[in-house]
C-alpha cells in the first residue's frame, strides 16, 4: 500500500490531468463532487478531510512559531491585496474586456485567498501553519478590503456577508486542523502512518475536485474558450510568480516563498462567483471569470505541486 501511495503522490500531475479530461468529457461522473451532503458541499467535505489529515502532521509549536513571525503574515496580506487586484485590473484593460467580464475578473482579484491554497501548500512542501494563518488573516480583512478595492478599481459597490464567509473558513480549515491536532496528541506515534498516506489521499481528493469543478462549468468553459480563459490563466500564473518573487526578495526561504506564491495565486473564486451573481444580476457574464478561475487554479495548483516536487527531487539528486 505504501508503494501505491508513493506512486499516486509522484504522478499527481498526470492524475489530475486525467481527471480533468474525464470531468470535461463525462461531467456526470463527478457530479457528486459539487452536490450537497449533510448540508455541506462535497468539495468542502473533501477539503475538510485533507485539513484533518494535515492537522495530524502538524504540532502546536508549528503555529506558535508562525505567530512569532507577524512580519511574514503581514507580507502575505500585502501581497494578496496588492498583486491580485492590480493584476486583475491591468489584464482586464490590456485585453479590453467588456464591462461584465472586467467586473468578474476584478472580483476574483479582490477576494481573499482560498482554502485550496492550504492543501496545495501542504502538498508542495510549503509552510502549512503560515499558509493557514495567511488565509485566515486575508479572510478577516476581506469584509473591508474586498468592497473597498473593488470600488477603487471599477467604481462599483459590493456587499457580502462577512460572518458567513468566516464561518466557512472555520468549518473547512480551522476545525478539521484542530481535530487533527487533538487526535495526534491522543494516538501519538501512530499518527506517523497518516504522514505516509496523506499526500496520496490529498492527490485523489484534489483530482476529484478538479473533475467536479470542470464538469460543473463545462458550458461556461466552452463558451469562454478564448480571451477570458487566457486572462484567467495569466492572472493565476502571474500571481504565483509575483508571490514567489515577493517572498524571495523580502528575505523568505524557499519553503516560505512557495507558500506565499500559492497564497497569492489561489483566490476564493467561489466567493467571487457568488458576489458577481448577487451584486451584479444585470451582468450575466460577470460570474464566468470566477467559475473559470475555480476550475483552473485547482489544475494549476496541482501542476505547481508537481513542478516543485520535481525541482526538489532533482536538487536532492545533485547533492547526492
């Protein structure tokens, strides 16, 4: 079983592409992923399972260390709310997007980091406690900064329920991690078994999410298979790149820089889609960028993990 788990983790990039293709060709195969279960989206349940396993690989000291580094969290918050909103606005203007799409892209940029970033940071070997702290802080700042930045960039007002958003973060991220920490404290050494299989479980879970999101947004992807898809991809990839460079050139080590890269590049695009639908009902296409970003950033996150792991493996071979 260990070898199977190692193979799944090793070929994560290939697996996620296969699931992506399956989701596109046979959307019904992954319909369960975007369906509700016990009052929650299955996507959130899958993320929660991953977070629980992640919690069993961490210690309270990891989080204490992060809290002693407020500067790192400050860098993350600044990068999150400066890089992504500006990229969104510049790309929208550069490609001369129509009003509805401009609104949608800017909303993606002004939203906080997404919970998927914590999973991708974990799988890429990033600083998980720092990732969780950055996501939590950006979420707490979002009720003020998301509407303010959106208005500043496009002169349109946005309102949303900050309590609901924060409760979602607690349910999907904080509670599962805390439960994982508690279980680890109880079973102690036996928790090491989780560390062996967790990357494989995470790989399959993320691949299923990709298949489900792609299947659910197939029509929008086909309808927008062109300029807006290019803008979404550039927004995400440039976010990764600039986030990494900010980390690197402000004194962060490789592990922290990768974490910052993921935190900046991966947005709470589900929130952006929801805001576009509720706040701009007259602009039907405003929800498209968020939907496309939801699908794409899971794919790119998986590929980023693959790239980072390959880089680390080559570096280890050179040292050997």
